[in-house]
């Protein structure tokens, strides 16, 4: 199934099912008004949603044209958004550029932070910031939504809890990160609202591209209309999603609707830093990574962070070239405060 949340003037939108080719949708709000409501009662609601999805495919129910611009993030707000850093290559590069040692535990114990989940952006909503000096960056990631997960869940229990898969642009403000981390208390101001793909899909919809813990396809990141990243989400993922879920649930249960992110998708090249797409590599899923490589290789970062008017597009296509989740496409705009 492919599920989306359409804007309807409320905070949480309206639940719809979307056709596999992303062209049509049908109202599912009579089964569950919102995606969170469906997740709260997944075992009871899911069979009815599946039947409706099949009716949608054969044209047996009323449909409307699906426009990605009308979609909110599948969960416009969530009880939990915990983002990991499963691609340790990315972490290693960032630390190397700072001349910081890489602790051995980073390869065995996942990094994870608890992000703000009260105001997710829609997939076509602008990234609104007051100052370019914040160091505005995109981060192309994969995320999953889980059912209830008990505290101390095993890897098998964690795997069974995965209900939906989607894409993320985890917006980061690189200019604010060092001072926040320097306080020893983690991210807050440097991690503004993230945006998720127009649709979230059930793992069975992904076929052999889903191995139960990883999504085995390239993540396409375009920056100002040019290919910027084509890293394969199934390659160099040190910690798969069951591992990330179990890590998050080590000391607390996770409630249905909790979102777990993979962190920036990042691939090595011949055991070393990757190369840009136009140089024959798979590129990068964030600007910080190419800047770290520039710093390592030349002693200075030359690629600027995002500026007002810049656009990022994040998408994933199946082996036949069809979009799976729809596209996150966002422009950076200047924040103009309202006069009170």
C-alpha cells in the first residue's frame, strides 16, 4: 500500500490511499481519519486499507488525481522522531575533516538523536530560514514508521514492528551545530523541521528492494536541477533499521507512529571518500559531506551551503524507473517575521 496525508485545513490532514503509479488517490478517512489513527489500530485497520488499495488499483472506488503538492508529510506531526547515523562513513568523514578521532564504538553502537516532531514540513513546502549564515544543508535519508515496540525488543521484534517506509530531508543548520554540540547537550536549534516524502509505503510494496532491514536502491538527490547524490541506501549501511529500532527501544517502549531515520545516506568509493556524480562517483546526500572531502583533500571547503532560492529534490525510483515515494522538492526562502 501507498498512503498519503492530504492538506484539508487541519493540523493532521486527511488520510488517502495512493495508486502504485502515484497518479490517483482515494479517500481512506472513513476507515481512519489520519495516518496516526490507522497506526494506533494497525492490526484491525490494515486489512481494510489493503482491500481499499486493491479496489483503487482496479478502478472500483471513486478516485481523484493525486497531486504531490497537496500532500503533507505522511505524519504531519509525530509522537517520536529519532534519527540515527547508520552510514558510519558519513560520520567518519565529518570527524576526519575536524581532525577528530573516530571512537571504535561508533562501529558497534549506533549514534542517535531525538529530533523535533511537532512541525514536519510538507514535501513541497519551502525551507524558511532567517539567515544564510546558519549554514543551511539538506540531508537525504530513509525513514521507517513503527508499530508499538516493547522496551528491550529483540531484533526480530523490531523488524516485525516496521509498518511503513518513506524518504526524509533532515534539514540541518551546520553553522549552529558546533556551538550546540560544544555545550555537551546535543542538537536543538541546529535541527529545524524535517520534510518527508509525499507517500509512505508498506515494505511489501518494495519487493526485493527491501531485505527486511535495508532499502536496496539509490537515493536520488538533485541540487538546483543537477545530480548531486546517487548513493545506494543498501550499501555501507553499518546499522540496519531493526538495529536502530532496538537501540531506540533499549530503555523505553516506542509508541505506534514513532519514526526512526537512517541518517545521511553515504557510500564509500574504493574504500575511500566518494566522488561527485559528474566525476564518475555516486555523489553525496548532503553538502557537509562534499565540504569535508574538500577539506581533507585541499585543506579548505569551497562548496557553499544552501542560499535563498536554492532547490533540493530527493526521490527514489524502482528498477523500472518509476518513482516509489514521490519527490521531496523544496526551495530555500527567507523568513519574514510577521508584525505583531
